[in-house]
């Protein structure tokens, strides 16, 4: 089943029927579906389009399909499998991962307890992000980055630049080499592993693990040659990566960053830069055919 049809299954039936009328030629180009109470449903290809009752898509929103409060509630219940209580942790994190690795961001009113989000109520909108094919993509130019081990390659880019798809492609590359590498994937958001359809004999997936704990377990019990993790974001992640690299294990990770200046502002990466742990940084640009805008050596940054 294609990603578009998978996602539509989780939308309120009254909205799903309309979304099912969208031209099949356009469906494969859709990367996001945004559903908000009382506002026209928008779909994104290389432009923003609005959904109309007959399934047509137009650039102007006037007359578009506007979900009701009940349709938002029904969509939320379908995402929860009609068991909100069993999904409390996912709700607090602000997203669900669907079969195929598709992600749904949810928005509403945060309930705080001791300064932390304890729940999200009054759900008002969803952003369905449709994942690419399970094996991702692997530009041949990247093969040279993995010739010398151990390596620490960092994939950097803004949202929707293709970081997750590139990680999948690299995982597939590692496992299909003439001599496959033992690879441990710390899949915190459950977008890289079995939910996305990626199943490979030399790859172990630690799904739903926090990155730090997942990397520690991988190093302790899985004897990996490569550890892959998504969206590193704090000092604990950086410490775990440092332990892996200094222990002779290669690391491939992704991080949110628009450019080099943005990357250098992230305090949790400073020690990794200063100790020369980062071998290469791959910057992504979704407007380019191969999505790669720049590859920088870690040595160039620290001098």
C-alpha cells in the first residue's frame, strides 16, 4: 500500500472519502497533509494546495474542506486506536509514527506539571508527513565518506530536507555491501525500522529507545560496527556518541541545522568538534536533485 493511502486510513472517514478522490497522479507527489479544525485542509507537493469536496486541489483556499470538531476528534481516536490512555506517552511527545514510517504531528493545549508537559488536550490540528520508500535513497558520492573507519558522519538539514530518507538509504547500503556491516539503529521515533518496512539481516533496530540509553545498550550487547541514530539534540546524546567513536565504533547521525553557522551554535556539539570526533558533515537541501548541498570535513571546522 502506498504512503498516501496508509495515511488516509487514519483520518476520520468523512474526510478520508474526500481525500481518496484526489487524482492518483498527484498522490505520489504529496509530502504533507495538514488538517486543522475549522480551516481548509492543505496538501503539500512542491507547492501548497487546498482540498475541495470533489477531491480537486487548488491554490486558493476559499471553498475548501474545513474539518469539524467531531472530525478532528474522530481522527485523534483513530490515531490512538480508540485507546487514548495507552497512547499517553506518544501524545506528550507530540507525534505518532504510523506503519510505513509516516509521522503525524499533533497540536493542542499543553498541560504542564512541574514545568514539563504531562498531557496535551483540546487537540486542534494534525500534520501528516508521508515518508519516502522504505529503503530511502543513497547518493553514490556518499560511499567515499565511509571508506575509513571509525567515522562519525553527521547529516544536517532543516525539516523535510530528507534526513530520515538518507539515513534509511545509508542503513540499506551498510547492510548490502559485499561484506555487510553489523549495524545497530537507535530508532527513537520509530521511523527507521520495522514500522517503515526496513528489515535487513545484519541490522538490529532498537525502536522507541531514548538515544543515550539505546546507544549504550547497542555498544554493550550488540557488538556493532556502525551505530545509526536520528535527530541528536543534547549533551547526553553527544557523550554516548563520543564513547562509541573513541571505542572504535562508527557513527552516523542526523541533526536539525539549516547551515554551518546554525550547527556551530549547538552547544552539545562543541566538544565533538573540539576533539575532532566528527569526520564529515553532509548538509541537505531539498531543492536539489540529490538533496546534498555541501559536504564539509570536520577538520576544516576546527582548523
